[in-house]
């Protein structure tokens, strides 16, 4: 195959270039131009000197992340939480989408589909108060139930081990409606003729799900997984902060990069250190997604993100 | 097209596997739905409960010591709330329509197999989810060079190119058979016309999904308003409510340090009432979007 | 992969190219502030104050008021509905006296954590701003957010400058320069229980509240009389008992901004120590364990977001300062709140915890200072600026100030403008507030500037140890907070806390702060 240059390509697909131009320009201006702020991560920011006038200070801004060994713990926690949340919430969303699409009661379908979207609207602040209402030692719902059955009260807030599960359950619950819509939409765009053909061949419902539905939504599933992997170093600050609060006893199990940075810089307006934390997350995300995307490209080129 | 699904469901015979599937499915979905609806019911009844009752007894299914006090606080000046609703609806409508169009068009271009730069452009967009300039330089740039202070564009533009939605949309566009586009090209249709007349109609469920997400994004955004909007009459609803709540919390936190007196607002029930006020309309809007999710698509009919 | 890397480098190069043109925006402010720095280096802080003494009376005459200017001030609060009326009212006065008007810009409660620091980096033009400890004043000052006032303050705000105490001037000094004008309102380091007495009426509680034994007896009595209440209020911002304990039992002193290092202010050469070095640590922790075991506070406190348990009657007692006592008592007179001070050696809190700063971008810093001088030295100007319009937004009853129409009006949010002379107690304030404050003043006077009063002037500079300092604060929250509430095993918890603090670099922090403290002591001798 002959290689063609940009000019040739531009002439061939002129219309396509024009169609993509508005958003390319928009992103260039709105996202790329301010990106010069990345230099802050390597500067000792002073207000009087500004972003570009401040002195360079090497990797000094990154040091606080790793002081006392916290850096490794919070990086590990962030990755593990994202993996756990990815598997549970996407898994639940796929199962729900497949089931809802197969159900035949139209009203039941419509109502449940709407209802499972409701948790999305409950902000983490309010979820946080729900969690406290359930688990607090003195008046929590859980302990009321336990004592009603003659059991001994448990102090969940001093049991770090259970919190990853609590957090992941609430996360899956909150996002199930939102994520399942994507899969439902993907399922509805499957050609109905496929199912009709399968019916004629006498396939049962499980076979149809396995041989038609799943393969058809595989590109969507892989896109969603890749998108999540691309933010594997970012923690949902609101979720962790509102559920865990300032409870140091749970930090070893619940501290992620975003919460650690928030706490460290609460009384310290250090833009350099904030930028350093974000930069650290960005670089790790970048490396991970490049590797994963490359692997996907090798296996199934169409499914890669870029 | 609408009849396709209905016909299909009528044809299904109740085989034993169907019965097993249905039992498991109905039980599972009903339980899940209950878990989702219950907290929301508690949220609504909490918003009608007295502050004292919530603080002492927590939430419940039915309102405790029924009162509309929290709503009274929010609607103390109803014209403000209405105007904020107006701003939010305006931002949401303009942003979603404009954004959905531009985003889908972009998704279409980067899904075209014969477009050489599709991966490079995808990466160009994706890169912005990995790296960003951070709050200060973005703020300074928007304010000083783009002059977006107090400008509605500051609320609309950042939401238009959500790269996650773009790539999800691309996965939907990918399901449109290449043969359709090829044959249209042979018929002499221009790229833009192919996109508008052939591709868009096949993307209804995708458009509904991403449109809903974009609308929710605009509807719930208070952060950009916080940074860029100065005039109270230009505040969207979520920011106005967020403001109300923060005032209460911030004052309580610093009151003792500066020695000022804080009036006691019903902050717990207020929080819940705000959630109801802010999400109500968009929940009502949801069923209209939903109808695009239940239709089965029959590509054959388009082909013919 | 290689291709993508190339694209990335291309994009970054693009971003850097942009930075060149973006840099132009910063230049003006940075070069002017550098000039400021060099010119002010000539006169050190102390020289500045001497120079001013002679020229205070006619200091104002240097000011050229021929041109009318509009000054811009930023405060943090929500703008009251009818603020325009108040602005018009004080601007009449300001126009007449200084040929200027004041525009107050409000940064709302929802936006201040982000927008307040942005204000000083965005290059926006304004003249002055309110600042405070809770707005991270010291961190901002160390990073060059404010204009140095070495020459201008004594010159253009002479009456204000003259009334600043020696320690206030020291507190306002960062790197040898004045960066803020501290408030002239005295506040006190007194700290102690604020407790309801109505619950225990008719019980055999003896009513005494002088030390921790009394407090423990009170908490027990509350638990018995009203078992549904939390006797002692703790929520997610942690317990207040720890610091009060060493201040009450030992008379130790905490420097503002450091809550994990303390020292004995009566010692000849005070040395910083921390919890695991303090002899009484186990006594303290055992006391907290008794309170925890007896249910005097909730076992889930650190995840409890309810900060208003006392106001709503869920908790009976909290530990805080006299201002909090005043507002609780005004709020709920029927609950018969009482206050007791447990801190042995009461002193004035740093005056910089509420302050006014001049912006690097100020176009009329001289006039701004003159205006602030007027507000803080002329009672009419003060009342017009701070309280508003008499009869409309406030009235004065029995020498207490009562706010009127709080839906539309509020007192100024520039809390730093209050002075001890002009500040009036709020309407309904309990009588013993004044008695307490008088007793604090008396104590401070008797001490004659020794003890903790002396060390209030000591200001730490953490710019060399920012990393370790942040790490230590993190460890304190993660390990000390649960420990001090006896949520974890005391012995092993304390050992654990120690090893984590050492790993976080507490020794480096201590070394640096000790060095600064020693220098401070040497400079005051």
C-alpha cells in the first residue's frame, strides 16, 4: 500500500476534516492552552511571581506524597478500589441491562428501569448521612436490628476490613441505573432479525443472551472498561470523604490519593503540591492506559480507544 | 419499528428455561428496585420532617412531625428560585443540543475506518482526560484571555466535549454498518448529508443515552458556576442551592473563630429538600427519553 | 506507542509555547512586586515603627485626596439583600472625609475555598481584602500573596498603627515584612466547657466546674439524668479536650497553627514536646477511656458530620471559647448555659487571626490604608461601615447591639475591622461574659508580658518543612484523633502514633521550629 501524506488525505476527506474541526478547535482552546499550568507541579509557586515567574524546585512538590511511606499505600488503595468498583459496578450494570432487555412486562420494565436510576440523584453528602444512620454505634439501624435479635452491638467504624465492601456496594448501587442505560442502549441497537432467526432455530433465552446479546455489546463493554482503566489512579473524592469522614481508624483501608491530598493541603494554599499530585496521577494513568490500549490493539484492533 | 419488539415478545413460548429466567429476573430486579426506591422515599419524607426529628431519630419511610419548613427556606424568595430554574433549563437545553450534535459528528468522523487520522484525533481528545492545566491556570486563562467571567459560555463550553461520552458514542456509531455509508456515497451523497440523514436516525438510543447524560451533567453542574459566575441573577439552580447549604455549614464552622452569631437553619431537612427541588424536574423528564430504550431496531427496514 | 509518545511531546511543546504568551499577563504584577520588595528591604520592621512615632499626627496630610477614587475590598460572606443601602450610607461619609467610595465584593460561602486563593493569583485589580487564620493567612503571606506594608502602614494608617500592640506587630511580620493589619479586637486563649445546667436542676449535682474531675462528675450526672443525650459533644473534627488538658494541668502553650507540639512557657529555655513525650499522656488517655467506656461521647464520633449537636439539644456540653459560649447563651437562654475557663495562663490570641491585607494589584493602596485607618479610629465611620444604618439595620439597647431585619441586612463581614473600644456585645449576651473577659485582662496585666502572652507573638514559618509538616498533620489526624478518644488500645496506639510521627519527619519539624523559637527568645531578650 502506498503511503499518502496529509495533503492527499485532506483532499480526499475534506468534509470529514471540516466536521471534526469545531470540536478540535474547542478542545485546543479550552483544554490544551491552559495546560501550560502543568509546570506548576515543578515550581515553588509564589503569588507575587505568578505561574511562570515562580522558581523551579524540581521534584520537591512530590515529596509530601511519599513522606512516611503513604504514597505507596494510597496508590495501591486507589488502584484496588477502582478495580473493585469497576468489576462490581460494571458487572451489575451489565447483568441488569441484559435482564431488563429480556423482560416482557412493559410496565414493569419501564418502572424498574426508572427506579434504579434514582440513586444517581442522591448526592454523596446525603449517602454519607444514610451510611452513618445505618452503621453508627449508638443509634444505627444495624445495631438496632442486632440488639432486637438479642445480639451484641458491633462497632463498624472501628473495623477497617469491611469498608472496602461497604464503599463498593454503595458505589455499585449509586451507578447501576446510569451505567446500565449505556448497555440497554447498546442492546436495543442489536438487529432484531438476529433474535428472530435464533427463535426459529429453537434457541432458549440463556443461549440467546450468550450467543447474541453478549457478543453484540462486547465493543461497548470493552470501551467502558478501557475508559475506567484510564482513570484508575483517580479516586472519587466526594464518595470517600462523605462516607468515611475524618475517621483515621479506617484510613489504612480507605485512604485514596485524592483524600490524602485534600487532608495534607487543607491548611496550606500550595498550588504546586496540588498540581504535583494531579501530575502523578496523570502520568501513572497515562502509562497504564498506553500499555492496556496497546495490548487491546494487538488482540482486536477495532476495540482500542485510539 | 415499534411493533418489532411487541411481536417478538408475543412469539416467545414459555419454555422451562424461560420460566426459570423469569423467576430469577423478576425477583432480582424487584429487590434491586426496592433498594433503590427506598432511600429516595426516605429522602422525600425527610425533607418534610422537622429538623429536630431527623437529628434525633434519623430518616424514616414516613415524614416525622410533618412540616414544610425546609421548602419554606428554599422558596423564601420564589422569584429567585424560578429564575435559577430558568438559567439551568437554558444552559441545559443549549448545551445539550449543541453538544450532542457536535459530539456525535465528531464520534462519526473518528469511527470512519477510511479516515486515516481517526486514531490520532481520538488520542488528541483522550489526552485531555489524562492531563489538565489545573484550577489556577485554567481559571486565569478563561478569565483573562477568553473573557468568560460572568458569561454563560463558561457554563456551556466546558461540557460540550466530554471525552467519555465521545468514546461511548463512537462505540454506538460503530454499530452502523459500513455498507450503508458506502452505498450512500456511491449514490453521490455528501459526507455531511450521510451523517445527518443516514447515521443520525440509526443512533436514536445512543443519542438518547448521551443526551440524557449531557443534560444531567449540565443540570447538576455547580462547579463552573462557582468559579465563573458573579451575578446572582445568572446563577443556575444547583449553584444557588449549594450556596445556601454551604453558607450554613461554613458559618457554623467559623462562627466561633470570628465570634459572630449564626441563625439556625434546618440544615438536615434543607439538604434533603434541596435534593428534591433540584432533581424533581429531571426525573419527570426521564420517561420521555426512556421510550428510545425499549424499541428494538431493525436495520433491515432502513436498508430496504 | 512510539507515535503516541511523539504526539504527546508535540502537544506539550504546544502547551509550552502558549505559556510564553500567557506569561505576559503575569509579568506586570511580578515586576512591580519585586520592586516593592527591594525598596522595603531598606527599612526593617522595627525601624518602620520607630519612624512612625514622630509623624503620626500629620501622617494623613501626606495623602493626596484631590482625585476621587473607588476602592475595592473583598470579604468572605454572602452578600445581604439590601447591602446597597448600607454601602450608600457609608460612602456618603467616606466621600466627605477622604474623597473616596468603597465597593465591597463578596466571595460567597460556597466559593471561598477555591476562589479566595485564586483572587491573589488571577491578577484581578482590587485594593484590600479580609483575611484570617481559617483563610490560610500565614501560608498565603509566606507565598507572597499580599503587599508589604512596611512604609505605608505607619504613614497612611498612623492611628491604627499606633494602637497595635508590640505582639500584634510581631505577629504581622513575615520574613521581616508586615503583610497584614491585625485586628484591634482582643480575643483570649481561654478555653473550657460550655455546659447546660437546666438538665441537672433538681438533681444532687454539686454545680462545681473548676477542673477535669468536676467536668467528669458533670458528664456522669448528665448521663444519669438524660441518658438519651450525648454528654460531651464530639463530631468529625475531633475532640478539643487534648489541648485543653495540657493547658489546664500543666500550663503548657500551643503555638497557633501547630497542634501537635507544645512547650512550657514558664521555662527558661522552653523545648517543644509532643504527646508521647508528655508525662501525663497516660493519665489523660485513661481519663478519655473512662469517658468512652461510660458512654460520655459517641463511639462513632469521627464519622459524625453533625456539628450542631449542642445547639439542637443532642449534646449537653462542648469545649470551646468564650465567644462560642456567648452565642450559645444568646441562642438558648432557657438552657442556662455556663462557661468555665480551664486554661491556666490565659493570653491574647494572635491578633492576626482576623486581619486586613492590601493586594499586590492595588491601585490606591495609600487611600485604602487611610480609609481603614478612619474605620478603625472614628466611631461614626466604624458604625456606618460595620453595623450599618442605625434604626434600620441595627439599634443599640443598653450598650448592646441588636441586629434589625436580618433578612435584608447583616453586619460587615470584614470582622477584622472590630476594635476593643468600638465593639459592642451582642444583644442578649450573658453578663458573665464581661466578668470573664475582665478577669482575663487582669491576668494578662499581672503577668506583665511573660508566660504565654510573650509566646503569642511567636510566628512559625513552615516554608522549609512544608512536606514534613503536612505529613505530621496527617499522622495526627489518622493516629492521634482515634487514640485521644480511646477508640484504640492506649499503650499500643501511643507507640504506633510515635513511630508514625517519626516516620513522617516530626524530628525535622521540631528541629526547625525549635530553631525559630530559640531565635525568637533571643530577639526578645
